[in-house]
C-alpha cells in the first residue's frame, strides 16, 4: 500500500514547458494580500499627480487619478503601482 504524507508547501509541475503550481487544499489565499510578507493587506492611496489631474481634467481626470494610485502594505512597507 502507498500512503501519502500531507505536505504544506506547493508542488510545482512542468507540463509542456509551462510551470503549474498546485497549492494544498488547506491553504488560504487572501485577495488583496501582500505578496511580499503575506501578512498585510494592501491599502490604496492616490498620488499627488493623480489628484492634480483629476481636478484639472475633470471629469476625465478621474481615470488618471485611479490609474496613478499606489498600493502599500502597512506591515512591511512595500509599495506597488
């Protein structure tokens, strides 16, 4: 008989030169979670340029405002655009 021991790390398979990662069934993926520290939740903040363009180019400037926002992790301080 063949028994499998449960593992807590993802398994990576190479299928037709494409990497496929299979996570264990008991892992939890947080949407909006920080990919660096995996603890914090990313917070949105608008840049000065985005707010300035939203005011000057109203109402089309809101597109620029949302396109230029930054996401920051309050736990590790990593910034993402």
